[in-house]
């Protein structure tokens, strides 16, 4: 075999390897999922049931997040007079808002109350409760003020549980009960119009985690 053919084969192999890696890296190729039981991690069960539906808050929030993404919302930033989107569109904050709403936590009202009580924390020029709860920068403040703050170290896998909230510099999502091969949980989120899967293995690839919270 000539040097040219050998070089060509090596080049093609490298390109294919890089291509497959990128497909995996960006979750186009789905990652294998593992449960808490696989890692002998005890599943967190909240002692609170805010909406008195017989399901604890942590489980309720997680199930609601999964129910919301099952509707396959299309990514678009829009203003709604209703506050909560009432069509097939949404953004990252809506995953959290609907997950909490159906567990008994109305972020539209709760964030507005917190803004009025702590205006200097939020530094908002014009308060509008129909949109304020759908902004990541406001949710950063709200959860810092009102939720249980947890580790941002993803290697402490037992401290990450389904139904938790993870906040990045400009993004937010719900922690899944599914984990990758290292025990690091997937995130239920809605990031952009090109996203194929709403539950993804993204935590190991992010260096901008700024908050990890639990409602109760």
C-alpha cells in the first residue's frame, strides 16, 4: 500500500473519530443512563408536599419537568400576558417554572413577592411579574434567597438528586434522576432551537455552574 493511501486512511479515521466524538459530546448521540441504585445512592425524598397531592416535592418537581419536556416545546423567547407560556414555545426558565408550578410553587407570584421585598437584591428598573420570573438572572437571586443551597461540585454525586435546580451563568435546568457512567446526573433543560434531546449529560462539560438548589 502506498504512503498516500496510508495517510488517507489515517486522515479519514481521525476525522471520523473526531466527528463521532463531537456527536457524543453534544448529546446528538444519546448517552447511556444509570439509576441511583446502580451507584448505591439513596434517592432523596422530600418531607414536604406543597400541593398536597400525595407526592413529595422532590419527586413532584422531577415528574413535572419530565411531563413538560414530553410536550416537546419549541425554543423561542416571547412575552406572555399570562406570564406562563400558553402555546408550544418556551425557554430554559419555563422548564423550571412549570416543574414547580405543578408542585404547588407559583414562581410568577413568588418571584414578584421576593422582588418587592428585596428590591436591591434584584436591581430591576421596571418590575413586570409576567416576565421577571422567566429571567435567569432573577431566578439566581430568588433561589439564593429562598431555597436550600447545595454543592456545585459535580463529583459529589450523592449530593445531586432528581428535582434539584442547577443554575449556570446564563442558563438553568432541573437535575434528572438519570446519571452518566460516572454517576453525574443528567439535566432536564431547554437550551436552543437545535436541541434534539431535553434530558442531557451536560454537567461534565460545563465550567459555569454557579448554583445548585433544592426547594424543600
